[in-house]
C-alpha cells in the first residue's frame, strides 16, 4: 500500500471558508497540495502552497491543527490540517495550480462535492459535528469568523470519552480500523489492552498540549534510545501516519545518536530504513 502526505489549510474571510478546485467537475478542496521530497518539512510545504495562491501567513508552523488519515484508490493519504489564524494577501489561483475558487459558509459544505472525511473534520473543529476533537481549542482564534451556530464543545471527560479518544489515536497510529486493532490487542494482551487504550492513548496521547506528530517523534526517539526495536517499528509507521516527514525521522535518529549513543542509533536506523522501504520511501539526502 502506498502512502502520500498532503496538506490543507482552513482559510476564513467574512465567515466564509476558501475552497479550490482543479476543474468544473472536480471536487472542492482546502488550499494545499501534496508534500514532495524537495520540501524540507510539512510546515514549509504548507507555507509555499499558500504563497503560490497569494496568501501570506506569519508563522504557519504555529497553525498546525491535526493529522487526518484518509484512504484513496492508490493507498492512503496522511492529511495535515492547518488553520490560518492570521493571513493577508489576495487569492489568485492563476499563480498556482487551481482553476477555480469559492468562499463557502460552513453550513454550505454538506451541499457541495468535497472529500467527506475532510468536510467532517472541518465541521467537527467548528463544533458542527458531534465528535469532540482534541484540536478544537487551536481554532478558538477563528471563532469570531465562524457562523454563530458553531459553538465549541466541552472537553471530553470520563471513561467513555477516554475510550473514544484512545480508539481514535489507535486508529491513526495503526493506520487501520481502530475497533479491529483493539480486539486484536485484547486477544494478545487481555490484561493490558484496556489500560493502553484508555490511559496511554485516551488520557496521555489525547491531551491537546501536544499534537500527534510531535508525540510520535518523541516516542520514536525514546524507543530508539531504549533499543525497543519491536515497538519502534510500529511507532515509526505511526509517525508517518501522523504526518512526520522522513527527514524529521532521520533527524530524530541523529538526536538518539547524540544523547543515547551511536550503537542505539545504528540499531534504530536499520529499523527506520526497513519501514521506509516497506512504504516505498527513499532515504532523505543520504541521511544528512
């Protein structure tokens, strides 16, 4: 199964969301595009994509919201979602690759052709879907631009909410159906599965102070330093699912070498290369 990394940005003006499409019969999309090998990281790629259509953002890296796991006919897509809390410029799709623009009220999204998962994620972030999202607080700065009906949902709490949040993280980490993955965990580790999902994933991983990409990079570095190669392989896949770039993983391994020693880093590096090969990802720049 192949994997692609794409970026998309929520851009609001006069309480309306900017969408682009590449032809009259094509679906509407958030401004953005595919992250290519020449991009140093996903934040730089998002900044370049917005500049191509005339949008300038002061610090796009601070506007990262979350990573959404999407499927398509070629495999799956890691979709990094940003919210342009501050921007200026005049949108001009002729400067980029788009052929059409539209400004839509959030209430209109259900009536237009666009990726259903992206639409649901956007509407959830603005409180217009039932699912509570960890990234809702990040969009608080945009609340003045959202329709009056969009209200921020209260933070998730209680065992049921932790289970739901934990399953959501499990699904993105594994890149597959969370319920099936959870049942397999319960069969393999019946005394630990609930603790892993409810506490490790639902309580710690789901806290909004850190996004999942950052947490994945931290876990990869810690497992590499500890020599836990089995868990490392799984979390390297999860890091890619969460939008980490190959270059970011390479640099994480270099940090392992500096702080945990080269033997640990070399062992972890080989596991990383295996994961890259199974995903069809070339090693960035010879590892430098």
